[in-house]
C-alpha cells in the first residue's frame, strides 16, 4: 500500500499545529476547539494510511463525542471564558521540558531497536476486506471478553462522571443558599442602620422643640 507523501506531511503538519495551539492558547475554550481540529486531522491521517476503522472511530468518538462533553464541561465551569481561564498556561516551561525529555527517550528507543525492525508485506485480508471488517471479526470473536470488559469500564466511568456532576449541583445549591443568607443579613443590617440614622435625626429636633416651649 502506498501513501501520498505530500498529503501525509500536510496532514501531519496540521496535527502538530493544532497540538501547539491546544497548549499555547490562553482561552481554554479556544484550546478545546483546537483540540477538536487536531483529533479530526489525526483521523484524516488514519485515512491516508488505509486504517479506515481507526479513522472512523477517531472522527466519531475522539473528534466528535468526547470534545462535545469537554466543551460542555468547560462552558459550565465558572471563569473558563476569560483570557486567564487556562491556569496551566503558566506552566509551559515544565511542559516543554517534559516534551523534550519524552521526545529524547523515544528517539533513543527507536535508535536502539532499529536492528529489530522487520519489514513485511501488507496483509492480504486487510487489502481485500479492509480494517473495519477484520477488526470487527476479531473484536466479536477472539477478543469478545476484553471488549466487554472495556465497555463495563466505560460504563463505570460514565457513572462516576454523573456522580461528580450531581455533587457539583449540590455544592452550587449550597452556595446559592449561603448567598441568599448573606443578602438577607445585609438587608437587615441596612435597615438597622437606616433606623439608627432616623433616630439620630429626630432626637435633636425634639429637644429644640421642647426648649422653645419652655
């Protein structure tokens, strides 16, 4: 199978550009949108190398469903729409150091294991049936049990997210109750001050009237 080198490098450059935008944009909502574009271009890269199943899963799940959940979570978080909403942007030197360290380690591993690489022809069944049918048969026959275990783990993660969201709602309700209590106390304090000022104004006036009658 041959891959168009121009298309590959263009898509790879788009992936790298989107990834840099994710970690450099100060507005976290803009960073989330850049993440969507990055994941979509990764799906296009899978299409370019002939991995149709991974490309479809990447676009439908990682570039579609999951970023929607992330954006909803960001939009419901207070302060995320401001320019300073992404507090982690201040840690970019540590992120650069970690990226350089990881890249160095990967290059060292690839260089050390270069002699172990073996080239082989592309599997004929993938050329005939495509990766979607081949992986589907493997997931639903040979690897059916791990596939179901992974689905149970995803269900547990979903239940955990619902639990955290409900806890956040309870905290928000407590904050609203506390805010209402402080507002009532403030209104009571202002009324007391108004009465004290009114008494202070009427007191000297009454005294002057009494002196005039005497």
